[in-house]
C-alpha cells in the first residue's frame, strides 16, 4: 500500500510504502500525484519512505517505479545530496540523523 504524505514543500511528491506494494498502488495513488506535480512544475523532487511495515513490491510495482522514474528522467530535482532522517515519535516529525551527504563519485558544480 502507498500512502501520500502531507506537509512537504511545494514541488515535493512524498509517499510512504506500507505492507505489500502493488502495481495498482502505483496506478491509482503515486503516478497520479507525480503527474499532477509535473503539470505545475518543470522540476519535481520525490520523498519515498519505506515504512516499518513494508514487506516488498510485486513485479508490476517494480516496473511502474522504473517507468515513472524514466518517463520524467530530466524532470527530477537535481539535488545530489541525500538526507538521512528518522521519525521522532515524540514530535511526530522527521529529524536528520546526520547532515546531507555528498557522493564523492558525483561531485556537484560547487566543488563538492
């Protein structure tokens, strides 16, 4: 099951995967949200969380994940930094575990 998350900045499609994710989850929930975001913006960022209850994806879901990623290949946000976060249940929000990490194999234009 995929559940869309609220309260993310504009231009971010945010979702959490719980239990078994199916192609229908992509077709009915995630892809419409991605398409709607691209109707309003040229660049979109994606936050995709694997919840504690996540148990895997069926083959159709894997294909749809690949397809939606490559359909909008040039439209995904260009931020090469990845944030590691955890859920802080006391505040019911995501907090950084560490600062943004840079991949040394892909330095950005700022010399990172």
